[in-house]
């Protein structure tokens, strides 16, 4: 079948580096989905599909519903996240309370832990790729840069978005811990409303990522708890071996204190 046989296309939901994402509706059931259309010649689409299928067992991963192929493109029909992107919510909100930050970050860490347990490094953790459902639950999206790695294997080569990229990605071999760093950059954004590493040029930004120390004495940190600062320090540690894992983040006292208890 062609995609037009099974779905009616609707408005654009977003535009990425390689493709566009449109709202679509199943002709058979009336259910709405998101359709990511990727032009052919982009060989990574097979990997993106394979990794989404591999990770389909977790509620925090955007579900891939079906895939279509025509002469020009691949079409990935995915679960619709109608709550939009976390980045847009962050821009509106400015800064999040510790309570709200912790609940979002816990859900993010649970899905990252799942990816890592499944041997996947996402490599593009940022709030543009974290989507929200109608009820406000987060869903990790965009596995276009994700890689499967075997135990003990490492990756090389620059990948990701400059402001979120881990220092070891800039200089050498890296693995799952690179996602933890990126998530830490995001947590900084949630807690203080700005990203930790900035620069007027790409070189200046990368220099900051490699060497800038967080200044917890500055004004913007005064309203943030010591527990949050402690967690952030353990995540934005340049020594990869010393940087904490997703599992350790989940049992950090800040998480324990600020997330809702569920039985
Ligand atoms: P790219 O690899 O080009 O960055 P993404 O997979 O990140 O593509 O999708 C681009 C944008 O499309 C997202 O930032 C988001 O705005 C929108 N989008 C992607 N997937 C969905 C989805 N399942 N539901 C709603 N919007 C989506
Ligand atoms: Mg994206
Ligand atoms: Mg992508």
C-alpha cells in the first residue's frame, strides 16, 4: 500500500534536519498519528527504524506504528505526541520548580536508562527531541542519530547538537555516558532557565564545554537546592568514569526528595 491509501495527511507538526513531520489520520480507524517523511538517499533511515522497533517496549519511547516506502521517501508513522515539544514548554515557562524539574527528569532518566540497558546511545538528547503527550507525559523521539553498541564498545565521531554535546564526544571515544551529560545540560536549562555552556562561536562553545566550571555562587543559583547542585555536578563531570549513570541519577537524594511517590 501507498501511504496515501491508508492515511489522510494534515498540517505540518515540525521540521528537522532531514525531513518533515506531518499530522496524519488513519482512513481505517480515524486515529491520528505523526508521519515523519525522510527523503531517500538518507541511509540512516533503516537504522532509525530498527532502533525504534528495538526500543518499542517502553512507554517513554515514541512508538513506531508502521513504515511506508515510495520512490522518493520513507514515511515513518508514529504515535502522535499532541502536547508538543519540551523546548517550547521550557521557553514559555522560563524556569521550572524543583518539583516539576525532578518529575520530568525522572521520566527522562527512566527512558534513557532503558535505552542504555538495551545497548542504545541516543546521541541527540535535547528538549527539541523530547515530546509531550496530551496528558503531559514525556516521550523520547528522534532516533536518527542513535547507535546500538555492544558491551564495552565505544563510538567516535562528532554527533549531536553543539550546546548539548559531551566533552568526550569532542575529543575521542564515548558511549552511553554522553547521553547523561546532554541530559545534565537539559536539567540545567530546567532549573535555571539557561543552558550552562555558551559561546559566540562554535569554537568558543566547545571550549566552554571542555573547560568551563559551573559557578554556583552566581545569582541564578541562589534559589536552587544544594541537592540539585550536587546532582548537576555529578552529571556535568568531564571525567567519564566518575560521571554518574542513569541508574545512579534515579537514586540520587534530589530525585528522592522532589519526585512524587507512587506506590
Ligand atoms: P529530525 O531528525 O529531523 O530532528 P524529529 O524526529 O526530531 O526530526 O522531528 C522533528 C520535529 O517534528 C520534532 O521536533 C517535533 O516538533 C515534530 N515531531 C516529531 N515526531 C513527532 C510525534 N511523534 N508527534 C508530534 N510531533 C512530532
Ligand atoms: Mg530532532
Ligand atoms: Mg534527527
